[in-house]
C-alpha cells in the first residue's frame, strides 16, 4: 500500500502540472467525481489513506493512527499520504504477519459489526477497498484530462 500511495502522490503532482499547463486551478479537481453518487477525489484519497493505516495496524494488533479527513488542498492530501505511508512502514512486518489468524472486528458492538480472520480481512476487505479508492482517484484524474497511464498507477516495479 505504501508503494501505491507513493504512486498516487506522483499522480497528484502530474495533476497539478496538467492544471497549470491548462490554466485552471488544480484544487478544482478535489471536488470532481466519476458519477454523482461516488465520492469526490479528495475523499477517495482520504479513504485510501485510511485503509493504508488501518489494515496493517489491525493485523499487527496496534492502535490505528487516526487522522482527520479535512484536507482541502492537493498539498494537504500529499501530506496525508506521507503520514499514512510513514505510519504503515513503522509497523513491524512480523507483527503484521502474525495477524493472519487474529480476529479483526470492525465497528464492535454495533449492528454493522463485522468479524474477520486476519487473512480474510486483508484479502477480501482491506486490499479490495484500498485499491477501489485508489483506482477511483486515478480514474477521476484521467477523466479530467490528467495524462496518466498504467505505468503511473503501477509505478516502478521491484524485480529480482
């Protein structure tokens, strides 16, 4: 998730450059949506960051770093990405791996309570939600003319 958020930060840089070359305020992109009933760009980025902090923390059994979702500029979204990546990277990988069998409870004690085994939480809930919001952010930028491609989404891939 840290790698993907780094790519998202670079996509936001491209969005600023594109807006500048097209002579419009890049902050206008923050409110853009793919369709009326979907979240706008800013919220898509915020939710992706929420998952990038929450998934590894819950798997490791540590408190999730809470961040207010009140960013109102691309610079503030990029800062949220930095904080989220730093937090995710600060969690011990062995502790995350040890969470494979941990029971993850979301919204405990509410009618919407969901319980997962750690591996199921990661594979069937955490990662799909993270990538849904990341992909939505990418698609919003593309739909608004930002020249992005698959390589921007994937970034540089590690090789052996």
